[in-house]
C-alpha cells in the first residue's frame, strides 16, 4: 500500500541525538574537572576523597562524551 507520509524511525532519531548527548557529557566532565581545580587551589583542608571523586567523575563524563562523539561520527 502506498503511504503519503512515512514516520521517521527510532534509529534515526537516536543517532541524531548522539551529538547533543556527547556535548552534555563533555560539559559535565569539564565542570567536574573545574570543580577539582577549584577545590584543590582554594581549599584549606585538602580532601583526597573529594579530589578523587572529582577526578573519577571528570574522566567518566569526558570518556562518555568522546564515546558519543565517535558514535555520532559513525565510527
């Protein structure tokens, strides 16, 4: 049967969202690493737990951001 309008598939919508998700993750990662820098430079009492938490979060978010950037590029 001939249809005049075809609805976009879910796969196309998800693939187009990858670039936005990547930028969100990279932004969160940079904010987390910025939090690490501010915490270490301006904190009188250096907390290893907070520094490690910020470093792990920053690396995780930037890693996911790079992952979604590669997915949006088709790699």
